[in-house]
């Protein structure tokens, strides 16, 4: 089987300082407020954040009827409040499943934060990458709304 790869980048300017945006990514109480599509919740008691290189992150998204979608991986770089690199799945040993490396860069801009999100997927074709990108865009809409209330 040929390993397919795909990548994309999303850039957003958020109306909050980068410390607030970084905290929204790394503190379970804040992560639970925005992480996931609008039709799902991310109960704080179902979130694990071991914020260090090699540490694990996990979020269990809960949808209608109790449907659960676990997401998780490991942190590769933690350099707050400017940079966070983490995996989804295990890109070094993905088996047949999709996995990826996500790089988050936060830069102060005009009193807010420019957020650059780059994701490189393994075992990912272009269609799956576009679906993932659409999902993250929805997540980031929620993130923008949340951090704007925290400033």
C-alpha cells in the first residue's frame, strides 16, 4: 500500500492576546469551551492535557445520542505562548489509519493574535485532508468566538 500524504494551512487573526489563545489550546477548562464541531461537546472531565514534549493529549467529543469521537496524540514541542506542535494518532507508526503532525504558531498582531495552523497528514488523501481542514475551520470559528469573550 502506498502511503498518501496531504497538507494544508489555515491562518486566522483572533481578537485576543496570544497568551489567551495559547491557554485556550492547553488548559482543559478552556479547551472544552471550543474544541470540536458545533454539534458536539467536549466535556472537561474527558480531556487529558499532559503539556510537555512526549506528553499525551486526548479529547473525547460527545455528540447526539451519546456518540463519542475520541481524538488524541502527543505533544512534540511546547513553547508557549508562541508555538505548539502535536500529533493526531501516531504519524511515526500509523498502521493503516490516518495520522498527522499539526504545528500551531501564534504571533501578536495589532493587539490580537495571528494563528497559523499547519497540518501534515500521513495515510491521508486529498479528500480526507479537505474534510479535516473543513472540520478545523469550524473548530476555529468556535475558538475565535470563545477567545473574544476572554479578552
